[in-house]
């Protein structure tokens, strides 16, 4: 999940804004990998966020931002449930289920993991898009932020990887497009969920304000879980007061 360049013209005055956008983008990926996978009862997977020190940015770095289409200011390393994609999921399913009906559960689990990886790729640019919308006091909805718009929020490389997955899903373009639309809607709803968004926001602020270049998996998972628990406890207290 390496983040592609998102701003064509970037000067030193915009680096703080750029870093904040990147922080939300990577926090979105991380929240997806942990919280989305957990909600789908998928096994935990190791990952970490690697962040380049923005304090040492030079004029030459700024020129590089303007001329290249791939920067490494931040990236999530690891986090994919499926590291090696099969040529075709259909052929994999046929092979697995040919002799044993009990393999159907394995196929179901594989499909769930396959879809989760794609959703988690889409959550990154969607989190950045929601942050930008809130910063600009604009609406965040499916009409304004669709699949094509994700390239404006660092999503080109995420979409390219999602499409690699979908090549394994089907040879039929219409089927691939329909599946991508379906998973995009799930990713959008994940980001728009209040508890998830609170967790993404807290992690993004931690990334932006921290001095560490690497944030380990254990630290990220702990922060996301604490944020969700805190949000749910506050909501429970508010509901109790309202009913009382």
C-alpha cells in the first residue's frame, strides 16, 4: 500500500497540509486492516506504518514531489491477507471443491479475505477524502466522492492494486466493475461509521504529531481498539442519560 503522489504542485507552505492528508490516508488503511478484518472475523495480520521524516524536506525534495508520480512519504507495510493472487478464483474454487465438500468453508473464508483486502485498499483514499471534505466544510457522499475521484486523494496506486485482485476475480469486465462498486460502497460505509471515523481521526493525529518514523502493529491496534471502546462507552452513557 504505497501511496502515490497526490499534489501536482507542492511547495513548503503546503507540506503540513500534505502530511495531514497522508496521515489520514494511512490511518484509514490501518483502521481497515484491523477493524474491518476483525468485524469480518478474519485472522489478525501483521502490519506497520512507515513514515518519512518531514522535518528534513529540502527544495530538491519539493521538486521531486512535483515531477514524480510515486512518493514514499508514508506507507503501510504488510497488512494483506492474500499475498499471492491466483490466476483465477473460479479455477481455485473448482480445484479445492473437486473432491471434498468440506473445502467449501475454506473457499468462503478465502473469498472473504480477498474482498477484505480490496476494501482496505479503498478505505485509505476514502479516509483522506472525508478529511478534506470536513476541512473544507463540504459534504462527503457517494455522488461527490466516487471511484474515479479517489485518484485525487492518493488513490491511484490503491486502485491499481485493487484491479490486480479483480483480474483474479473474473475475466468479465462488467463483473469486475460490479464487484468493485459493491466493495467501494462497503469501504465508504466503513469510513462514514462514527466509531470507525473517530478511530481513524485519533490515529491520524497520532501519526501527524509523532516523531517516530515507524509505528508498530501493536501500538496501532491498541490505539484503534481503545478509540472504538471509548467512543462506544461515551455513546452508551449518552443513551443512558437520554433514556433517564
